[in-house]
C-alpha cells in the first residue's frame, strides 16, 4: 500500500511550522540587537534554499551585540518559537523517514 500520501503532509506541516517559527525567531533576535532593517535581514535569513542566507544573517549579527533586553512576553514567545522549530523538525524527520521507507518497498 502507498503511504506517501500520509507522510508527505506530515513532512509539509513540519516544514511550514518550522520555517514560520524561524522567521519570527530571527525577527525577535534582530529587534533585540537593533539591527537596521530587521524585516529585510529576517527575509535574507529565511529566504534561501541552501541555508546561505541564515549563515549570512549570523555573520552580519556578530557586529550587533544585544542592546535591548526582551520583555517577559517576548522571552516567552522566543522559547515558544524554539519549541515549535523542534516539533517541526521532528515532524519533518518522521515524514521523510516514512516517505523513504515507503518508496523503498514500492
């Protein structure tokens, strides 16, 4: 039986949730470091297929130490986004393993 139709949505849900949470996490980080044009740097950090944008964001943020402490609400959001990324990655792994195992036995 073909279960790709089951595991592909699991993978996609994990991917979408992880990318959305990473976007929000990078934006909070850019705001706390007072980086000029935080939306632009968030888009650069998330917008590449091979991770080069995230690497470029991390290189750029080295020049900006944390200047503004996050409020309690923002700290809680920060932790929530990190947990969402972990859960999204877990869904992606489960979906990818399911797809690969299913394709091996077709």
